[in-house]
C-alpha cells in the first residue's frame, strides 16, 4: 500500500493551524483601517464568515472537505457575485491573509507557494475592473 504525499493541510499543522490562520485573518480584517473596504462587504458578526472560510480552506488545503459536506460544491466565484470585488477589495483581502500567514505560519518556500495559490484564488474572485 502506498502512502500519499502530505498535503498543505498536514504540512502546516492541520485543523489547529487553519483555525488560528482564519481567526487571525478576521481579527485583522475587523481592526485594520486599511481593510475597511473589504470589511464592509461582510456582516457585522464575522462568526459565520469565519466558520465558512475555515471549512473551505480545510478542504482547499487538502484536509477534510468540511465546506463541501455542509454546503455542496463551493462555487466560490458565483457565491461572491453579489459583492463588488475589484482590485482594491482583492488587495485588502490579500493584505489581511498575508499578515495572518506571516504571524501563524513559519516562513519557508512551501508557504510562499501557498501564498501564490491564495493570490491566484483571490484574483479569480474579482468581478469588476479596477
């Protein structure tokens, strides 16, 4: 029986690390003035958004498919179409994620690859120019 290669989920520390990453991400979004544009697109209570991002990232990183089990296929772009997402919103979201990653994950080449994948994902979410 062959063993599968470790996933990013395993590599970064699994559930506990993904939870810390998402919690820190939303703390930053909620408190940084320069994240106001992206923060105002979210509900006042961030707990539901926090839980959904945790569930999504768990599966996206190669761990349990929590989001799919609860909600079906993510259809991420379609779910975000009601919100205007341009370069500024993408950049604010990425700023919070980069800062959270810098605090939660140790710096190494694998995490740089992860950041690149997250940047690509964030760019895919844009639904307006500028």
